[in-house]
C-alpha cells in the first residue's frame, strides 16, 4: 500500500515537471520572433523589348511658307485651307494699280531715253561730217601751199634772170621792178597758203574734239536707255511679285491673310500661306534625352500612337539623329527625325506622337522583375561597401539618409518635374517617420533591421511606380550606382528548408523598365525570386504574442 502511494507521488511529480517544461517551451516559442516573410515573383520566359520612349510632333517632309516680297493690299485670294495646289498656281493677288502706273511711267522713260539716243547719234554723225570737211580743208591748204611754193620759185628764177640781163643792158629797169614785185607777191601767197593750212588744221582738231564729245554723248544716251530699261524691268518684276504663286505641289495647311488685308514687307517677308508638299510621306521630330541618344541609330524601328487614334499603332524608322543640342533650362535633348508612311492621310501635321524606339529585342528571353534586382537581405552588403546600420541616429538614422540620397540621385538624374519631385519627397518623409518610429521601439536589432529593409524596399517600389517606363529603365542604376557598373548581379531566391535567402549570381542583358533579361546564371523560367520583405503588419505567419 505504501509502495503504491509512493509510485503515484512520483508519477504526479513527473507529470508536474513535464507540464512545467511544456509550458515554458510554449511561452518561449510564443515570445520568439519568427523569421521574416518575403514577397516572391517568378522568373518568366517570353519576348522582351528594350525601347526608348519619347514624344514628338508630326510634320510634313517639306513645308514651305509662302511670303510676299511686296507691301500692299490683298485684292484676290484663289486658295484656302486644305486646297490642293500645283507649282506655279496663283494663290493670291495684290492690288496692282500703283504698279501699273509705275509701269507706264517707266515705259515712257524708256521711250524718252531712246529718243535722246537717236538725237545724240545724229549729232555724232554731224560731228563726223564736220571732221571730214575740216580734213578736206587741210588737204586744200596743202595744195594751195604747193601751188604758192611753185609760183614763188618761178618768180625768183625770173627775177634772177632779169637781173642778169639788166647788167648787160638788155632789160629795162621797169621790167626788173615788175619781176621783183612778182617775186615778193609769190612769197606772200606762199605765207598766206601756209596760214590757211594752220587754220584748216585747227578746224580739224576742233572737229575731232566735237566728234569725241558727240561719241561720249551717244554712250551716255545709251546708258540712259539701259538704265530706264532696267527700271522698267524692276517694275515688271514687282508686278510679277504682286501675283503670289505656289512654289511646289502640295496642300495648303494654313492661310494667314484675307481679302482686303494689308501686308507690310518692310522688315521681314510676311507669311501668307503654309504649304505641305506631300502628306503621304511624313516625319516625326522627337526630342530624345541626352542619356538615351547614344543608343539611337539610323534605321531603328519605331512604333508610336497619337491621341487622335488611341487604339491604333503606327510604325516608322529613324532617319536622322541631328547633332545640334537643344537645351531647355538644365535639360539637354537631341532631335531625332523619324520617317513615317501615311498612305490613308490619317496623320496630320502638328499631332503629338508617343514614341517607342526599339533599341534591342529578344523573342524568347529569360527575364526577371527589376524589383528582384533592388532587393538585398539583411546583412548583405554591396561589394566594396562598408557595413552600415540601417537605423539609429536622429531623423530616421542612416536608413533615412541613404534613402534620401537615392531619391536625390533619381530626381536629379532623371530631371523630374516639380510634381514628381514633391511626390518622391513626400515618400521619403513618410519613410523617415517610419524609420524614426522603428528606432524608438527598441528591441531585437535584427528584427528592426529586417523591418527597415522592408520600409526601404516598399518606398523604392512606390517611387518606381511614379515614373514613366523610360525613366524606370534608369531607376535601378541611379538608386544603386555601385551596382550599375557591375557585369554580374546577385539575385536572391528562397533557400531550402526555412526559406532563407540564397544569392544567385547572374549576368544581365537588356531591359524594358519592368523586366531585365538574364543572360547567364542559375536561374530558370518559373523559379521564384525574392523581391521585397513583407512588413510585420502584412506578415500572416506571425501569431499573437502571449504574455504571462
């Protein structure tokens, strides 16, 4: 009886000890923090297109602004909006009353100048005749001199002969006197003939000068005729310019004047019409950011949409990358010309095109979401990066400071507008408050580190959601600039057993802003990768804490 009672006591003590041990284990397990939960995504296989997104403006290949080189009033219009015109067709006509009067005056000036030329030519002919007469007088004077010279020589011979005869007493004194008189008379006639020649030569020189003057007057008259004819031609040119004609075949896309309107061409030629040559061939002038222009090449395919036909997609090709930069404040862009076929004339000049320039594409690529590239488990550091606490310190600690630095790199690198900058700043401020609250809680440092990484990942995802697809392509490189230059990246997958993250090195290829190609590595389509740590309030595995 005593032995039975002792056994029961031992059993009771054992049961009590077991109960106490079980209760203690339950309490310890209830108080222990379970491991973090992860958001997972699957590696996919399918088409992947790396593209640059941009906007541009539709325009015709050749657009001509038709202007007026004259000032005046529009008298008639022969073309309107959307009118099809041919080269040389009359589009408008300026009032030509004043031009007609100028034309008549210029014609009269030409006639007057021609009459003056005829008059000067007649004077020139008269001067030629006077010169010929003077030359004849000189010749006659030469003949008179020759005759007088012969007469003078004959008189002198006769005088010498009579003097010889007088010495012999044969010739009377009177005859000798007559011979002397005849010799003196012949001498005087010779002198007179020579004087007449000099007078004739002077007359010839005067006639020569008059002829030269007459010839110069003829040339002046001819120059005046040419001047008046040139003035007449200028008036005719102005008269022709008063008729506005189309320089090309095309369509009038804009008319800037109306009948009766006065145009002034004093400083610059006013535009009257804008003509597009052929709307079946168009181009898009796209503004490409300087960060993307290095990937654009001539011949690349382009797809785009326009707001007028939101459900339709159009295609084109890059025809030219213009070298001249276009700077707006601190944003530098380059113009890329894209040629587009428009056979049905649905696309119109001035439409805004939303473009996707295909840089590279893969028909069947193994690809993973970009969120998996941004994830790092607690304790994992970038190569070459010194370990740093995620929390601790004022204003959210180093975690908030690192997140703010990443946000600044994103805002400055993508040149975001003020609206997106405010949104991202609000996300950073919200994360800073959560970092501060997490630091104030105290407790297990590893748990706080896990939750801080979850805050960081969630904030980065919300930042990425605010961006355009083209901006998201550069987001990861700006958030983690140290990783952008690495050929290899580490992606984290759930490990066997408790699902702890296991790093898988991969080599990446092209991306579209949401997914990135896996060129090599131990990842396969369908495999799960870790993209973020779930916040404690979203971790369904955590049970209620039990307190005793």
